C-alpha cells in the first residue's frame, strides 16, 4: 500500500516505522521544519507541507494513496485532512487520531473518517480489560461504530464453562475470534472447551453486545 501520514511526532513516526517494516510505501507529512527528521524513518518519503492545504495535498498526489492517516496532535487538523482526503481525493480508507475524548463524536463518516482511534478511550479500555471479570469491555470500534472488538473474562460461575465453543448460542452478527488463556492465544475451534478465567475476544455489532454478554454470563 501507499500510505500518507500527517504528523511526524512520536505517533506518526511509530506508525510509519511499523508500516515500512511491513513493506508498505509511506509518505510522512509535517508542517513544522523542526519536526522534519528523515533520519528517524529513513525508508519513508518525507514532505514539509501543510496537510490542511488542498494545493499541498495535490502536489503530494494524495489521490494515489490507499490510506491516509491523520495523526497530528490537533483534532481540528485531523478532521480537516480527513474530510479533504475523502471528498477531494477519494482516498479509500481514512484513519484519524482523536486527541481529546470530548471530540470523539465529530470523527464520523460525515467528516470523512473511516476509523477513529481515541487514545483516552483505548487506555481506559485497556485498564478495564486488565481488572474486569464477569463483564463486557469494549476494546475498539470499527466501521463508525457498526462493529466492535469486545472482551469478556469468564468467572467460574459462567454457564458455559467447561463446555465446547459449539454449544454457545451466540447471536447473529457476532464471532468469537480468540481465547486468551494465561500466556496462550487460542484460535477457537468448535470443539475447544472454555475455562474459568478465559478472556474471550469477540467481534460483534453494537446491537448484539448485550446479547453476547447475557449469553456468556447467564444474566
């Protein structure tokens, strides 16, 4: 893929490095000259430009990108870039960083955002995941809230403990994608039994989250 990333701070550079190591072409866009440090990610293409300027994006051929990542520390900039990338350049996938939790509601498809990543929400979810047993924790949202990655840590009293995965009557639009058991990650098969303390990872729509929780916990 060709990926454009706006914002060459720690977040942008880290994303760029990961993508480069995975064999993708990366363009890092930075507005501030002092942040332009090509030696930090030498395999990426670097550009000194304002990602909110239409002419700059045209010169950088943003239309040829498969993905645009708005990763600056300014939510206003990230929203403007997302909107331009989607409406002016028809970029197939736009990922935007949310810096302030109170701005999350703005990062929708109306602003050109396909996927928003909120650091405050993600950190809160990871805290909940670490300490919560017997409840559903939403870890991440996909497709503008249409689908979520959720986790349930099973208490010993859960009704399907000791029974195979195939016997769990999960609702439509939900899928068990992994079982985390101690230090192991298990790709579940229909015959795998679930055990007390298992962390069950699901992808499901928001509409059936409560059904998944009720089924697994029996409440």
